[in-house]
C-alpha cells in the first residue's frame, strides 16, 4: 500500500480514525446478497487484517450486532456520530480478524480486491476483470495459499490458532 497515509482511514465525520499496521492479509470483494443489502451497493470490499494490526487513532467506534447469513450475528463497528461502518468481526473468523471496509481508507485505491467471492449472486452488470481470482461461493482451505500467498496464508493460520 503505497503512500504515507495509505494505511490510515476513518469515518465521514472524522471522529473515528484508524491505522493498519500491516498490509491486509487479503482483500475480499464479496458479491453475496447479504453484503449487497448491508452496503447498499453491488458488493462489499473488505481488507482482512489481524485485529492486533488495527490501531485506533481517534474516538472508539460503537459495536453493533448485525444479522449474518450464518445465523450468527457479525459485529459491525460504526462511528457513533455519522454511523459509517468501518470494520466487522465475522463469526467464522472470530475477534482476531478485522474485515476493514476498504472504502473507509484515506487511499482506497491502495486496496484492490485479491479475490471475488460469491460471484454466483453478483449483479449481472458487474464485470469482474479478466484473470481475477474468483469463486462462485467462498473458497476452501485448499485455496488459501493461492489466494493469500504464502505470507498471507501463514498470517491467517497464526491468526486462526491464536
């Protein structure tokens, strides 16, 4: 992620600010209907990082339990003032992984998607660039090294065993 503040971000009103202390493990472009509904857009773009590598710089966000497709709530962290969603903890990944909304970064262009997931439910007019990694649903464990790279896969494994 190039640039001096490319790893910093925050909400619209500026009260909640954060810094990524490392590059994301992976950036998911999720086309599932749940993400479409929650974001009000065609997909959600989440930079996945260890929660320990997410440093709060401003006021703390509020944690809101939001229904998820799994039937278990995800924790969405929003600015208490402007209500912008900044990151989530999904039940399957636990509290150790933060799914940071890439659009809240000061330089969101620095976080292009690594993989497109749940493409079976993508909007028909969304065109995924040729050669992009993509899966009809979520990828499996055997795909992690290919999708995350060796370093990312090792970080994910360490995160999951913490």
